[in-house]
C-alpha cells in the first residue's frame, strides 16, 4: 500500500490483514508509536465523524495533525492552483487525508505528491476507510464475512459508502438487496462489477420485505446536498423509514448499520434495541483508520 484511494486498490488478503491489525490495536495487542509524524487533514467538504475519527486515530498513536476545512481560506481563492496547494502542504506533512466533493480528487492528489494519500470521500465516488470500518463492524457482529445477506437502503446513487461497501463485499460471496427511489438506484458500473464477481443482487421496492432473512441492514440518508432542486429532495426524503415495529421477526444476529449522519430514516426508538449498531460502528472507524495510517507510514507491515 502506497495510498488508499479506492476499495479496488486492495486485495482480499490486504482487507483481512487490515481488519486483523485494527483488532490488535483495539485490544492493545499491538502498540504503535507515531511520535514525530504529522498528518494533514484537508476537508474541502463538510465532515464530523470522518475528520474527528482521523484526528483521534493519529493522536492516540502519538502523532499530530493539522487541518483545513472548506476552501474559503485556501490560497486557491487568490488564484493558486490546487496542484500547488497540495504540493506545498506535502512539504509539511507525512501523510495527507483528503475529502472533496470532486470525484477523483484523492487520486489526483496521489499522482501529485510524494507522500501517502488517503481518500476520505470524493463526491459520490468512493469512501474506502468507511468501507473498511463497515467490514470490520460486520466481522465483529457476525463473526464472519462470507455468505451474508445484506440490504442497502436509501440513496444508492450518490452514496459513496454503499459503493465502496458493495465492492468490498464482492469477494466474500454475499447476497445483496438494494432499495432506493428509482432515480437514486445503485449505479450501473457498481452492478457491473458485482456481476463480474458473480455476486447475486436483487433490487426491491420494499426494503423490509425480507428483513427476517437479513444479517445486516445498511441504512443511508437521502442526501439533500446532492439535489439541485430542493423540491426533488422533499418528494423522496421520507421514502424509507425504519421503525421498531419492523424488527419483530429479525434474526438474533441481525444488526442495523448506518454511516451517519442520520436524519429521519431510522426512528429514535430503534436505538434502544439490541440490533442498533451504528454508534459502535462509528467507534470502529478509529481503529481501522489507525491501522491504515500505521501501514501507510510504515510503522507496521501487512
């Protein structure tokens, strides 16, 4: 690993090794010292969990971070190119974490700078560390990754988390169910990748139709910021809402996941059930990001 830009950059063995390293870090079986290392957090797009998770991950390993959020204070406002901005920042840092609304920004950064780059989300494209923490969460709750039944619900067109997760699960023989408004369906190129990998998937209108068979229900919000017309958002924002009453016949191992933030797609009453796992899922992100940072900074090897 020189960078982490897309889930397709990782072999299955690397996925498993990263999750094993995250487990060892969580259990304190491996101690990593990154004192003297500095990570630049460049978040051109708003973030709460991802930014704080990376910051916490680095600082708990003894390293430091500096961050820039939004683009109002960047020298690009003075006419500087993004290339020059990235090159300059790479002179100060040992690793760059970048989030942008522009698809391909992270890969572009990796081609420009001479230090490792982590994609923390690029538009509606990829979010690989989220997919890794999702895999880690699934493995922790199910004690396996193979042959699981997983439903992905909500905005599947712009939802980069489900794109990355679907690709990550492809090598573990899952059965996938997709539920979304018709114009927010899983993109064709993701479905093509799944078909090439021999993954069975089904698109269905009612997301709770087969909920009693599922191992994982992965809810996502309808993303208001991806809509040019607010009225279009208002028409679909309440299409899928998970209610506590829908959980009567679920399997004992069933877990509900969500990349957060949540709006109204999961009723608050669901939080008190044994099936809600989204807050623990967010915590798992810190361990996975510690593992990724440690590997890219060559503190450990896979």
